[in-house]
C-alpha cells in the first residue's frame, strides 16, 4: 500500500488551520507543535519524516510488497498467510524476501511423511512470483498481490 502525501505547502497550511482552531478555543500552540501533530495524523513519528516523504515524487513503489506487510499465497503449492520480515532488491528485477507464516506449512506431499516450514527465504519478481519452479513447473512461491 502506498500513501500519497499532500505537498509540503498543503501540510503547512493544515498546521496553520490547526493552530487557528486551537486559538479560537483558547489553546495556544506553537507552529512546530502543530507540524508534529499533522505528522502524527499521517501515522508518522515526526514532521521531518513527513516532510521528507512529501518532498518525494508520489511514484508507485517498485517492490511488490513491503516489510511488515501481511501476505497470502502459495508456497510449494500449499496455501499460507504470513508477514514479510525482510525484503531486499537484487539484480535482474528480483527481490529476496523472508516470510514468517502464521501457521506452519507442510511442504511435503507424501502421505506418510511431513516437513513443516514456518519461515522461508525466497526470490520473487515484481509480480510476487518465484523464478524457481518445482519439477512439475509450479513456482516455489506465488504471492496474491
């Protein structure tokens, strides 16, 4: 999910309106405090973080997912849900991803043997599909994006 931030001028105008509303109710507020509160409204820790993000062009991210994102899909053709723990870009438009599954996934299809995995490392492309495939041609990892 990508957040689109207003321009820095609009964010400063929001802080000014907040100060004016507080003054009308008898509460004085410094402009810097208003800027910090505007940043909190966007879920960020401080004004510096918000202004840095707002200064960047609102381009779509190139990575298919982000660290901390909840994901679902199929690993070795078994359905899973989990959380992205790490993501790094590699050459060739691929990403190295670490996923922690909510519940262990049995990666063996043989009836009398099981092998459960709860954390995996894999490569994915921008579509969330692993370039590596099983012997029957199914990608190791497919994320539902």
